[in-house]
C-alpha cells in the first residue's frame, strides 16, 4: 500500500524525484562507488540508500543533499527555490504594487524639509 506522502505527491514532483534518483545512481556508477560505500558515507542504511536512487519521497531531504555533496553535485541545491528566479512570485509581487502613492498629509505649521 502506498503511503500518504507518495499518493499526495504531485505528478511533476514525483517525476522530478525519480529523475533525481536516476541521476544520482548514474553519478555514483561513473565514480565507481558501491552502494554499500555510499550508504556508509551518507550515514544511512543500505535500504535507505536504495530508496534515494529510486527517488523515494519518504527519504529526508538531508539524505538527498548529503548524497549530492558526496558526489560533488551540491552547488545548485541552494538555487532550487532562488527568489530571484521565482518568476511567478515576482509577477504576483508586481501586480500588488500600488497604482499611485499618496504622500502623507502635513500638519499645519509644519514646513517642508
């Protein structure tokens, strides 16, 4: 039976995790590292490491990031949700800008500075 985490996962997210797992497996093989050795380096069990290479969403993001760091592929993780690249967020923010800005009223007798 599928866990709630897996069944509630959007299809695009599931595909992304599957690709990540496959890419991790290929990177490990290119470096000639065994799964046993990778599991030891990531500090997870062999079965958990196998889940990483399958793109299992129940594995912690920390285990995925540690795996990427060991493989020398961690640089881009910090850019995954970069606010400067969030075009939808930037568009929404721009839509909320006021049409005009009204200066606050000055009290009587107050001079401009």
